[in-house]
């Protein structure tokens, strides 16, 4: 995976070449990613879904993260990024079903990894149950959901903890129901501005969907 070839860009999103993934993160080249957030409305409550990163992951194990996400390879278009949903979650989603949130530019340096990304962010209105998820256990060890209002209060309103509920895979790959409280420390540490942009981008899109009915 470290030798995957990835398109690299300057800070203005102009393509400047191709480099191996490990070099991209060592030298901090700007590159593209695909981010897909699942949302679901139940009993007039809006939920957003998070994956639990596998403990086997080299980078940021066990943290809560985007529902499905990944790097775009050098030979891929943004539309090809939808493969990440199937690979990680076992859910069939078509690109035409996704709602674009926008391209977010963010930069993080954690543990020697320099992650400078142009994230192509999308929303997916899910009707899936937890039973539908078939996880790629090397990448994802569980799926949980949190009330969107609570997530907003955590990142924008000073709330210290939120409750998440869903399932996690045990040692033999069985789904085990979980419910726990987590703070910001339980999330992959994107810039706080990233989470604010996501929440502010998703809220009006969910409202539009509610109005349509």
C-alpha cells in the first residue's frame, strides 16, 4: 500500500506529478482523498455514522473516523473513489447517489506523517441497518452512529463527550453491540476546522432532504 502511486498537487490544486504514497506522507505533498459520510434520519432524529479504525492499522488505530474514506490513486477519478465504500463497509453505493459537500483543504502532521489533502467530501443518505455492514477487518473494526446535534455540540458548542452506539468486531469477527461515551480524543485528529466545515456543510443538505420528504 505504501508504494501506491498518487497524484500530487501544489497548494492551489494544480497537478504537478505522481509519487508513491509513503513519499507523499514523508514529504508532505498535497494529494487527493475521497470522503463519504453516511447519514440517516430515524424518528425525526438525524444521525451521522462513523467507522472505528482497525487496531491493525498502521496509522491512527482504534479511532473514530469518516464512514468511508481513502486516497485517490494516480489512475483514478473522483468518481472512482466510491470503491472505498464497498471495500471498507461492504455496502453498494453508486456515485450518482452521493451528494457533494465540497472540496476541503486541510493539513495535519501527526507522528511524523504529514497529511496535506484536498478532500472530495460527499454525503450519502443511508437506509442501511447495522446488519448490512460487512467490514474489511484489516481497515475497519466497527461502525457506530452519533446524533448530529451531539456531534455539532462536541465540535462547535463546547460539549465534552458524546454517546455513540453501534457494533464492533470481536476476535473471531462477530459483531458485538456497543454503546459508549467518547470525547474529541476518540476521533481521528483532523483539524477542528475540518469537523466544523463538515457539520456546517451537512446541516443544510439534511434540511433540504427533510423538506423534500
